[in-house]
C-alpha cells in the first residue's frame, strides 16, 4: 500500500461525499449513505486535526527511528 496515494484517495472521497450531502444529492432514507457521510465527516476532521499539528491517535503508534 502507498500511504500517500491512500490519503489522496481518502481526501477525494471525503470531498465527494460531503459535496453530495451539502447539495442534497444523498437521500435521507439511505442508511449506507448516512454512514458514508458520517465516516467522511470523521475522516475529514481527523485529517484536518493532524494537518494542523495535532497528535496521532494512540492506536497509531509511531515506529521507532
């Protein structure tokens, strides 16, 4: 796995899901769509937190250098 490519794809999908939600393109009766939107919200928030210098979650240990 290429982590940089993975992060790029996550960001692309987060943006796309949030766009669809913001423009009412996701139907409210779709549980999967609701879950996708919630996942996008959390992934986007975590990405922003880390990009602003926030710490990594403890479940993501840093490798020893």
